[in-house]
C-alpha cells in the first residue's frame, strides 16, 4: 500500500517548547498548546514505523516580516500598528479604523477583505510575526527533524518540502492554495503537483499544526478538490492541536471530517494498523 504522510507546519514558532530547550533570548512566536508533545509523538511514530511510509511531505509556513497578517502591514489614524490577535474586517477598512501603511495597497486590501467575506472561511487575523524566513522559528521541530533525517538516510529518498506564505499580500493557511490567490503570483494558486501527489496515495495520513487553522484549511481544500480521498484519509488527532481560543473550531472540523468518512486515529492506533497491514 502506498502510504503518504503529510505534515503541516511542524515548526518551532508553533511549538510550546520547554524553556530548557530554547536558544538564549528566544521564544516561539505563536506556540500552540500541546504541539511539542504532538511532534514528539509523531517523531516516535516515524522512528518505529517509518518503513510503512512510501512518501513524506512537509509544509513550511514561510513569511516576510511585513505581511498582510502581521502588525507591521497596518496602522490606525495615529500611526499605531494593530496588536496581535486583532481581527480586521472590510468595515474596519472602510471606516478608517485600520489601513495599510502603504497607500497603494488600499485597493488590493479592499478586494481582499471583500473576498474573504464572500468565502466565509476566515476573517483576517493579525498574528504575531511568525515563521519569518530564515529564522529559528521557521525551522522544523528538532525531534521531528531528526526522525525525518533518519527516514531519508534509511530510504535514500528526500522528503518533499513545500514552502507557503511568502507572498505578503495574502494569507496562506492551506498547503494547497492561498486564501485569496494573487494575480501573476502562481505560487498563491492551486498547487496542482502537490494535489496530484496526495490524491495518488492509497492511504494519506495528516498531522501537524494547527488543527484550527493550517491543518483545517489544508484538509478542507483536499476534500474540496479530491473528495475521493475521504475514505483513504486519516487525521492523527494526538499529533494535531488547536491555537488557544480556537478549540471549538478544531472540534467541529474533526466532527465534519468524520461525517465525510475520514478516519480519526492516534499515533498508537495507526502504528498498530500499519504493523498489521
């Protein structure tokens, strides 16, 4: 059986790492409660059952400091940036509560917020600067990275790394496409090559962070563009956690997936089923 493991954004900035493991004067920018333990369990699964995986793909959130979902992109009338976890709506823009610092971006931002409203998936959220390209926070959790390196050495094959989010004018939660694709920026449109690779799996396993956002958005797009995958798809619920305050959205997402025929498993139960296959 061709089993493909898709790991969404297993990066330092999303992991609630213990203080003893942090570099000096460094903190994760957006730690997800439970993510460190998720990555440890996933690393153990790879060490024990890695031979069962024919392919592994890892997405990496990859942002510039000035990004539509970071504070430095926006300002109020007094020139202050919005604090992290501020939501910005089309009404906020129209009423002047928030505006882009670069006036030439106002037309795009209005179109962007209008399209977000029409889609009804997410409202624009201002996050702490996270997964900035080239930083420690963008790097893969060390335990998982060690397990992935070991898998590559044993199989003489490379893990596919998919960078997403580098275009500063759109959010890119999903592994497959940005929330609002940008014209003349093909990297923000549907990733047909990745979709095809995932759709060919006889068994697709998904883990990573965060269940309320990037995992959720990725799986929703998978089921939208390749609905035939549902009975072949497994979510590892003990290798996925939600952003604090968004636990209800994650729970509702798991319920919808189960109703569509997606399997919800743990690392231990998957390990047992892989051994029995």
